[in-house]
C-alpha cells in the first residue's frame, strides 16, 4: 500500500477523532453543567432541541465519516501489520470505533431517545432529568477520552511510520 494513502488516511482519522473529542469535551466540561443548572423543564427542552439540531450533515459527516475512515484504516493496518506504527494505528482506530461510536449507540442515544419522549413538565421530570444529566455525562466523558486517545495514537503511529520510512 502506498505510504501516501496511509498518511492521508491516518491524518484524516486523527483530525476527525480530535474534532469529535473537542465537541464532546465541550459538553463534558461546560454545556451539561450549564444545562443542569437550569430549571429542569428548561434543561430538558434545551437538550431535546440540541439532540434534534445535532442530526445534521456537518456533525454526522465528521462523526460517521471518521468511523468509516477508522474502519478502513484498521483493516489496512491489519493487512500491513509488520509495518512500523500499524499496531498503534489499529489501536487508535479501535478506540474511536468502540469507545466513541459503540458507546454512543449503546449508552448516549438510548438516553437521548428516552429524553425525547419525556414531558418537561411531568411530575417525575426533575428526577429523570437529574439522572439523565449524570448518566449521559458519564458516558460522554468516556467518548471524549476515547476519541482523544484515538487521535493521539494515530498521530504517534504516523510519526513512527514516517521515521521508519525512506
């Protein structure tokens, strides 16, 4: 496989992982805290709106495009296992695919779906909202760290591969 393909794919995947990590970091570090300080009905409505608006071509293009790139790059890394940096490249891709994509589908999306069905002014809404903020944010921390670590491993893999090249 051409070293240029590895370079472009690895840099693209590292940038995608970094972008997604940054978006998730914003939620973990201040957005969810700010929403949690609102009156529960207001916080619920705000997060329900965020969960609708986030389904757009820009965010999903980066989020799922990075997943597709990582899946392809993981396959290429296995195929070229003996080349320098392949193990780190594979680990970086798997961190994103499992720690970001799988966690999103297994933990964050189901909570978002439950929130979408929630009536903000219902009697149990405040307790449900408090639980949502705590649980969703915990899993968002996992996604943030996985995407960041994936990005870092992809950068290191590229540096190792570059140093070993011609």
